[in-house]
């Protein structure tokens, strides 16, 4: 399922909201390539982003934030669209 996508240009790149996820890109070319890839296979791209999320390490190593449920009572599967923020 393709989620709503919103792009916000900022001083040093782009903040992209995909569903309830936030991604940050420094370069226009990389952002557009990732958006094209997402539209080609949204489920696979979401799985990749969630699997490599920098804030989903459950506290390892020290100093990295743990994953918190976006909504109380959700399972990890239910919140898969809300599990990551990723920066490039």
C-alpha cells in the first residue's frame, strides 16, 4: 500500500513524511530516487527502512534512542508504519 507522501524543503535538504514516518534527505537526486523506488515496491522499501532504522536498536549501543510505541497497546507489526525516522 502506498502511503501519503509530503515533501518539506528545508535549508540543507528535504524532510519527507511518508504515512507516519519521517525521512530526511540531503540531496534532491537521492530523495527522488528513493521515492521512485518506494512507488515501485512500497512494502519492500518500508521493510528495508524499518530493518535498518538507526533509532530501532533497542538501546544498543549507548546513546541511541530506543524504539517506543507510537500508540499505546500497539504491537510491533501494527505500528510498522510508525517505527522509524531515518536520515541520509
